[in-house]
C-alpha cells in the first residue's frame, strides 16, 4: 500500500492489493470533535476483495464490476474500454465533444480545482481524490494507445502506465468517487471541467461495457422504463398512494385535499421525484396545499413516465437519459399543459430543463418550482405567519439547481420571509459544497459504499451544517432545521443524521422548503412539521 503523497497516476496499474487507505480525514466540528463520536472506517471484507475491485481505496461503488474468470475475459474487458475511449473523442459524441476536448487538452495542472473539491479536502488532501488525478490517468491511457509518440516512445512522453483489468477497474471506481458537483469547474481559471471526464468514464463503462451500479441502472433507469418509476411504484400503486395521502392529510390537519390527476389542459404539470411519495410524502402534500391555496391550475399525471421526474441516465449513460427525457416530454405534450414544473429534485431540474432541452424537440416549456414558490410569497398569494418557524434554519444549496443552473435567490428570499432565525452556511450559494449524495451516491448502498458516502463524501457538508448551527447545537430543546430542496440531497442528509445519531442527540432535523412554507400558513391549526408536535 502506497503512502498517498507518493501516489502517481501511473501507479493505477500496480498489482497492490489496495493502493491507498483513508487514514487522515479532516476533523469534525463541535460537538463531534470529541473522542468516540464517530465510528472508525472499516476494511473491506475478504469476499469483496475476491469478487470486486476494492484495490483502489477499499470501497465498492460499482457492484456489477466483477473480476474476470480468465485471461480472455480480462483482454475483452480492456478491449471494450479502449473501444469506448476512442468513441468519446469522435463525432459520435458531438453533444459533449467540444467541452470534453477542451478539458482534456488544455489543463494547466495549476491544481486550483483541488482546493475546491470537498472529497479531496475531506480526505486530508489525498492525492487519489485530486480532481486532475483521474483525468491524468485517462490522458496517459489515451497517449499510450492513440498517439504516435505514445506508441513509439512510451514512458519518455508520459505514456507510462500499465493497462490491465486492475487499471481500468480502478479508473471506473474512481469515476464514482466524484459527485459531479462541478465546483472544480466553477473555480478553474480556464473554465475546464474535470467532472465531464468522470462522467465520460462512467459512460464508457455503461454504454460500451454494460457495467453500471445496480441502483442507477437495473433498479433505476430500467425499472423506471418498465413500471413508470425508479422506485417501482406502478400506476395503481401511485393512485392508491395519493388516495391514502388525501385521507391522512384530512385526518391529521382537517384539510380536504384532492390531488388533481390527469387533468387535461391544466396550466401546470407538476413532476415530483417519485421517491418523495415513498420516503417523504409530506413534500408532495405540501406542494398540493400551497398550489391550491395560491389558486393555481395544476395537475399530476398517472401515466407511465409522467409521475416520476427521475432521470438517472444523467449521471452515467446518455442513451438512457435521452430515452427517459423523450418519454417524459411525450406525456406532457399529450396532456396539453402550458408548462411543466419540476418539484424539489436537483438532478431532475438539470435533466428536464437543461439536458432534456438538448435531447428533445417541440418541447413543452419546463421550469423550476423555486421562482414560482417565491412569486406566491412575494405576491401575497399565501397568508403566512413567520413566527411559526421561529427556530434555527439553514439552507443547503443543491449543486444542480444552484451552481449549475444559477437559481440562487428565490429559495433564500422565501426563507428570509418565513424563517426569522434563518442563517446561511459558509460558504453558500454557488460556492456551497455538495451534500455528498450527488451523481447517484445517495442511492448507492451496496457493500461498504454508504460508509464512504457518509464519512467521506458528506464530511465537508456535515461540518458546514455544524458550523451554521454553532452555539445552538447542544441545546437539545431547540430544533435545528436543514432545508434541502432536493430529494437526493435529503437522502444524503438522512444518511448523515442517522450515521451520527444527530437527530436523537441534538434535535437536528431536515426536510424540504415547501414543508416550511406550509408550516407557516396562517390557516394551519397545528404544526405541519412533525418534530414540532
């Protein structure tokens, strides 16, 4: 095992059982700075080492990446990767070819991106997680196989890497040690994007080699195409869920709620991440209460692909992403709605509003819920009592919505209007850090990957949260609320709080934005937020 400071890109081809071990994580802030407040990191099980690629850092991110049973299988594995690598630099990849080539060819190696990366920082500046490290590995492979100088001169021109199953498998795993948050791209003085190289590596593995994490592909995209939802929620189950939520809302709050479903010609088709109906049903309930209170003409869809905004292909496979985008847009067009509004889901914002715009034609306009929600508050369409939210509140900025789309102020304006003790994280806005659950991490729960997500990828975010509530953390009588207007971000927050037992120990709570808005409605006779009861 190498000392991480001695690690070089060419070492990815070494035969070591494990290249590096994480042993220098940055400390957590108070009150988690005391001994015993955090479990130690664990070693991979021997069975995992035997079956999967744990030789990168001891973690298993890709559960479908298994060791070859013969030399022929290994050779075919390498051949397929090299074939896919050649394709991403061809005209066949014209959707991202220009930014890919710019990022691949013009990096100045200034390492400005490293300081911006939350995973690099969390690991005590471990070389393995430096954003340009995986990019340099890719460059060495390209130089070795696709340039004349590399083929003739090898190590003399930087093509000094052994390419075998271990090399490629490690590179595939390393592509899933990046949240694709693009904080590195934002800080790059040349405007280059190391995350695009991570995404392209993932794409080669999926589109060329048929390898992708099960939660993203088999139990994500493919399940969504088959049933209508990445959760497996079928149309009958979806309708039953809505009926249950209507009854539950009336029983709890005395509100006769009726979800409009399949309403032809409505102004707005609302797209939720279907995971909300399963894990956080109070979120779609809150949307319904607010939209009704504001008098909007809106509907949900029960058609397959019409009730789940998820598009996991965004993270690993352009072909699957386009297939989902086309099916979702078809539903909206058939309904005849004037616009689609994406609810609180960060990757669905980017997939539907930006990526989908490039993949589909003759589109129904798609927009974010956040400006619409702010309009409701600003135009006084809702009667609100901020004193109902008189407890510490901080805001997590989902990377896809804020940094990558520039929707920064509406959610802040709402919180300033409805939460008297709102305080920002440091840093915040477009400079905020990823929750650690981005690009699929939030749902990748195989083997020991949840440990990497929670204690490494989410580490800087947890410190941001602890810093935002400094001075109030140990006051258990006071609830402290993390507002995370994104489904995957909430999944990451749930993982953090459960791992560190923070809700039980310190009354640290989390949820979306619309829940806070409903809690502040004058018409609510009892708290909408359960932890206030």
